[in-house]
C-alpha cells in the first residue's frame, strides 16, 4: 500500500503526471457531457443521416436533358 502511495505522490509531483491528469479530466468532462446530452446527440445524428439520405435519393431522381449538356 505504501508503494502505491509513493508512486501516486511521484506521479502527482511530476509535470508529466499533471499533463496526463489534465487530459484525463478533459476526457472525463467530455464523456459526462456526451452522456448528459446523448438523446439530443442521437436525434441530431439521425436527422443528419436522414437528410443526407433524402438528398441522395432526390439527386438520383433528377432527370437530366442530354441535349443541354453540350455533348457532341
């Protein structure tokens, strides 16, 4: 137990340890935000994919008049 405590103290005192801790805290905050807004994010992503799918389907149904393209 004492070895773990001393390792934690060394980790805390080193600058690399603080950088790692900052990154872990940022990741934790981002995860908490994602979990809190997961329903809204899911609806937003579904809306994006549905809109993209609709645009693709609409673009396939467009009739192009070849005479207006200027082909020889």
